[in-house]
C-alpha cells in the first residue's frame, strides 16, 4: 500500500481565490498548496481504521487534540463515534483532511506559530484528488511538513509502527529552525558534532537525519542549509 497517498504538486503563494472558504485565514497570508491523490483501490482492499491510526498519531503529535476543526473530524476520530470502516468515499476525504491537520501541526511544532488555518478541497474529477491549503510562514517548513505528513500517514494507514526516527526528525527540524546560525558554519562537521552532543545521537544518525531534511527540501547541504 505504498501508493496509498501521493503528492502531485506543491505550490506556495497567497491563493486569494480560496480565502473566502475559511474565515480564519489571515488577510494576504502565504499558504502552501498541496495537490494529493488518494488511491481508492488501495483503500478498498485495506480495510483502514482511521480512529486507530489517529490514536497512534496523537502519541507523536499530542497537540493535534487541541486543533479546532470545522468539520469535527478530529473529535470524531478521537472518540471513535463514526464508523470509518464502511464508507470508502468518506474515507478518502477524511484522510485528506487528516493530512491537512498534520501539516498544520508540524508547522506549528517547528516554527512556534500560535495560529494556523487550512482547508481541504476535493475535486469532482478525479474524486480521489484534493487540494490542501495551509497557512505557511516559511516555504521550506511548509514543503517539509507536507512531505513528512505523507510518510507519517502512509506508515499509520498501513498499520506500521511509527519509528523514533519520525520524532527525531521533527525535533531536529525544530532545533535547526531556532538555530539558523548553526547552519551558516563553513563546515558541516562542527554542526554535526554540536547536534550529536545536544541530542545524544551518534554521528551516523545525525547525518542520516540531515540527509532526510535535505531530501525534503528543508536544508541545502551544498550551499545554504538555512530553512
């Protein structure tokens, strides 16, 4: 089920045409737009349990329980009050909506945003495609949050155990966002040594995390690392 979720495009801008759809959007706020496809056949044969997936997700991102949701999705997921195992058409919308909230939460964790709003817009054709719009203070953080949210949801929805690597990756992204001067060092090794000392991680593990942050567009190891 690795193809359960796929990002087609990621854009960054104001997107004024959708601002009226959510009154919480700040005037002229920049947003990350994520175009995502949800594989319906994979869902139909996967018998997904979104409430269980959400419970495991909250253990990684506990602040999700504090989100305000106009559609009450998170409240329903948390309480198990809705039967998410029966309606596949509802499931794909709920998965897209959950991804929107994960992107919001990751950005808030990394940047310290005190408020962040988003909206999930479904296509008529294909009905398995969605545009997610999320307010975004920093383009690189927004792109990173979108790409990481896909990895997280793929793992959750295929009932895989969330490895400690996810938590470490989020912690390192938050640390580097707050310590941009560290990434302006002329050499990589002093930064790796400081991160290793700060978190108690082995050098090889730090390098693997930095490689993932590079792959997700958060840092540039060749030129300016700064998010």
